[in-house]
C-alpha cells in the first residue's frame, strides 16, 4: 500500500563530488542506497519494499549531469529524460533514444527521472534500455578503488537485478557513433500513455543503397531483462528490405522473446503484439536510414 509517508528513519547525505560519494559508498556498502530523481526508489521505500538505513543523494554532483558528443555519445547518469530530449544531437542522430525519452510517463517523471536511475532500477520495462541496446550502449561503474566498463547486455542480470556491486556507482553511459546512413525508431505500448510498457521495441538499421548493412533490434518487458533479438537481426543483415522479409523477421522476434503474464498484460498478448510493433518499427527505421 502506498502510504505517502516514508515509514523508517534514515541518514541522508548529499556529497558534492564523485570521490566523496564513492568514499561514503565504500564505508557503508550494503547499508546505503543511491538516490537520483527518486521516482523509483521513493515508491519502493513507501511501500516498504526497501528500507535503507542511509540514502546518498547524487543531486549536488554536477559532474554526473552532462551529454557530450565525441566519437559517439557520453552521458552522465544524472541527466534527466527532459535534458536528453533537449539535446540536439540526440533528437537528430539517436532518434530511438529521443523517442523513448518522450514515451516515459508524464512531464513530471521526465523532469525528475534520470537515465542512470532508469538503468540501475533494473526493470525489464525500462524505456531507455532498448534504444541504448541498439546503439551498443556501455556503462562505466566505479567504486572507491577502480572502474570497469560493461556492455549493457552484461549489466542487466534479471528483473530488478543489475551487475552493480555494493559500493559501486554508475558514472557514465556511452553510445557508439552513428553515421548518416543509420535510421532508428522506438515504439512502446502501455495500458495508458503514462504507464510502464507492456512491450517496447527499438530498431537501428544502417543502410547501404538498397541493402540493410547492419541491423539491431532490442525489446523490453518481454523477457527477464531488456534484450537484443539477435536471430531476428541476422535475417535482415545483408538483404534487400522487402515486405515479406519484414514479416518473417517480425514473426521471429515473437519467437525469440520469453514474456510472462503479469498485471500489465499476458504472455500471449505480448507475443502477438510484438509482431505488429516489430513490423512498424523496422519499416520506420529503414525509411529514416534512407533520408
Ligand atoms: C508514476 C511513474 C511513472 C513511471 N513511468 C515510467 C515509464 O513510462 N517508463 C520508464 O521507463 N520508467 C517509468 N517510471 C520509473 C522511473 O521514473 C524511471 O525508472 C526513472 O528513470 C528512475 O530514475 P530516478 O532518477 O528517479 O531513479 P531513482 O529512483 O533515484 O533510483 C532508481 C534506482 O537506481 C539506483 N541508482 C540511481 N542512480 C544510480 C547511479 N548513478 N549508480 C548506481 N545506482 C543508481 C537507485 O539506488 C535505485 O535503486 C515511472 C515511475 C513513476 C513513479
């Protein structure tokens, strides 16, 4: 039950730098929860799902809030969906990511919710995950002693589970460079527009004349983690894109996923609807690659 109050006392700290934050994390390890926008964490605290003795807020660490275009894209985890939307390089070149940020709930959630929080919450339905997967996203994780870089596919482990260890923090999200022959698109189906997805999908295609040179397809809310549909991708690579081929790939996407029945949808519905969503998203990404 959402009681609107936080039932437990906790220590609250607001470090100013990444080093201070990492030091605090190394001293308190499992006892501490990081809070960014709080749109996932505060709900979980209110319903008693988690009750951390210490909260470490990232809100004062300006070094975690940025978007830099430099042989690809580097984004600080504290960057909000709204800030991503306002970044011209994202709306122009990383279209699937731009569309995903617009699909997140309402203006309030887009203004408070951060990219890092969306990933670290580990939801299979996280809207930013499919587009980041098709742009071959990587995450930089740091603790007080070292840093490591993982692909997003390695980062997601299971529902609500990521590769983050106690004492670690996500400090950067990196995307590969896209060229002008790349087209991408994102689609989401929710119960209502402000809800988490029943199914989401992102596609990125690199076109060479009439051929599909590269293709990446990623889906959300249809498996324990957001995932690439690699068998489906392989059907398109090197081929001329035609209606019958898109039909074949869309069917393959529905075979590659492992959806479940839950409060938002049934496994059967998810498998059916992903075919139509794949068809539309592939077509759109292909058309955009041409322009
Ligand atoms: C009404 C409502 C509607 C929503 N609709 C959507 C939707 O349509 N699509 C969608 O994808 N999500 C949705 N969400 C979920 C949520 O808004 C997003 O997941 C958001 O991006 C979370 O970001 P945050 O900054 O608020 O995370 P927080 O709540 O601050 O943190 C989330 C988790 O990530 C951890 N964390 C945060 N930053 C870091 C970091 N840098 N390093 C390590 N761990 C970190 C926290 O410890 C916590 O476990 C919705 C939530 C609400 C309340």
